[in-house]
C-alpha cells in the first residue's frame, strides 16, 4: 500500500475528535491524486456524509459546473477535499479544536498530491488553512502564497447559491485560476468560456 492509500485508510478509521461519533461516513476527498489543483471546502454536509463523497449536494453541483466551464474536472485536474473530514451535526461550523485535530490530514494530502494551485472555498477553509482572523470578503480574488504554493481564496458555492450577486466576482476568481493554470501547467489548456 502506498502513502496515499495508507493515509486514506487512516482517515477513514479516525476517531480523534467528537465528529466521529455522529458521522455516517468519513469524507476523505475525491479527485486525481496527481491533480495540479486542489479545492478545499469546509466540511461534509448531509449528502456528503451519506455518500462519503465531497461536494455532492447543490453546492457540489454548482462547483462541478464552474469547474466544467473552466475546462477542469474531478477525474483529471482537481482533487476536492475539506478542512474537516466528518460532518458537524446540523451543518454547524466545525469548532476550532475539531479543525485543529483534523488539519494534519489535509496537510498530508497537500504534501502527497502536491498541487500547484489551491482554491480555498469560503471563510472556514481560509481561516483553517491560512489565518483564523482572515476575512474572505477582503482577500478573495487575490493570489496568496502558503508554503510555496499558490492560493486563490474565493466564495464557497453555497454562498453563491444564497446570493446571486457573488457569482460574478467568483467567476472572475476562477478565470484567474484558469489563466494561472495555463501559465504553470498547460499553456494549451482548453476552456470554452475563458
Ligand atoms: S473530523 Fe477529522 S479528526 Fe475528527 S474524527 Fe473525522 S477525520 Fe478524525
């Protein structure tokens, strides 16, 4: 078994925080393990918990649509994960101690997948990975650097579903990702809309 499979097994059996008591399934993450882009969200919701897969509800469908317009998909270009791997009850925000307990798994995923670009989806991802005091509305759309990797913070797809007005700025953020992908990974990357 290689390191990635070992990590997956470890995460799937984890009982290090209280979220293990109420989860149905652990959501390790999904996508290419050689992805050049990682999308990181907050944590599993109801459908993700039921299916053991990330971003499968309405937000996930919207994320897939956005990725598709960018010419990306989960199989080839992107790995999708979360700050916490188990669903917080009633979709509450993960508590700081839950985030802290789970985050080493995400660090390990990032190390093993080794993406060139990380897209942080929403405030919890931003606070969990970069800075607990950072505000998504202030920093979204601007490239940041974290441990030698490029980070693009943007809105969580669920925020776009709640507020149509955020769709335009979020799209601008994803256009920057496509452009950076062409610069760093594949200059001939095809996207129908940007
Ligand atoms: S949320 Fe993370 S730390 Fe907590 S039980 Fe699940 S995998 Fe383990």
